[in-house]
């Protein structure tokens, strides 16, 4: 039976890396995604073959992860119409620059593309911060399709932000990212799904060995960097 993992990302002030200038934001995010890619690669270490990434965006996770899992042929799928990446050519250019020719880019609606894929075809299917962008009905359908297209010993991994604020600053960030009063791109239903609901749905569908991993970020953004982040 396919295996499932989902990763809930929390933040912690222990050994916090404080970012106060907007110029430091990009490098800080790159380090965060590198750390996440290393965890994904660790979970994928015993597998090889064909992998799908749904909702790749600008390739923040795609690029560092593909360097760590050289045994995989990777297909990334995105409509490239959302607020995070509106031009797939930027991703194609980045993949060419990094000499990652094994990564194929598909411009398509994820549900439509998955529906055309044969059953028991892929060894792994991953996403990161994608479950945040769909609602509970779409999530059930998406996870069912993950199960269908994966081989019996396949693995699926889904990373998403924690919906549980640990302090006042995190509550403000969730509010800013969720309330139409503050953002042009509010989520359909939630800031992020509850980890238990994702795990329960995976088990109901038929996934076995479902695990929830919580990782803590040491990133703390303040001052003008925080203002720039909220404006974006």
C-alpha cells in the first residue's frame, strides 16, 4: 500500500535567526527551502523512478530537492496563474541554469492532469504549501488521486504551514494571509488544514504508515523586513 507523509511547519524562537532588512529575505527563504528539501530527500531516500510535484510555483523546493534525489525523473505541474508564479518560463530558465534537465514542466490544472494519468504509474508524489490553496472537498479528491496514481509501494509527502499560531506575531501573520481585508489572494477555506484531518483522510483512502512530522523554523522576521513581507 502507498505510504503517506505530511509535514507541518512551525516556528520557534530557539536559536532564532532574526531578519530585519528586506534585502536578507530572499537568502533566508532559500535556506528554509534547502532545509525542507533535505527532509523530503531523506523521506524519499529508499525510492527511485518517477516523481510528481504538484504546485511547484517558482521551484523553491523543486530545485534544491531535484539535486538531492538524482535517481528520480521529476514532473512538476502548475497552472502558473496564481500570485506566486505567473510565468513558467522563469522556472524553465532556472532549471536550465542549474542543469536540471531531468525535470519536466507541465502547464496544466492539477486535477485535469492527474485525471489523465494511469493508475499505479508513479513512485512518489509530493506537494509543498499546496494543500493551503485548495478546500476540504478538493483535498479529499486530490489525496484520492494521489493514491490512485501511485504504485503499491509509492510514497506521497505534503508540506504545509501550521494552522496553530504559537504566539501573537504568528496570529497576525495568519490573519494577514487569510482575511480578504488584508490580502488580494485569500485562501478558499483555510490558512492551512489541520494535520489530523489530513492524516485521517489519508488513512480513510487507504494509505498505510501515515506519519506526521513537525519541523520548527528558526526564522524570525521583524522591522522593515516584516513590513516588506506583509506588503508582498
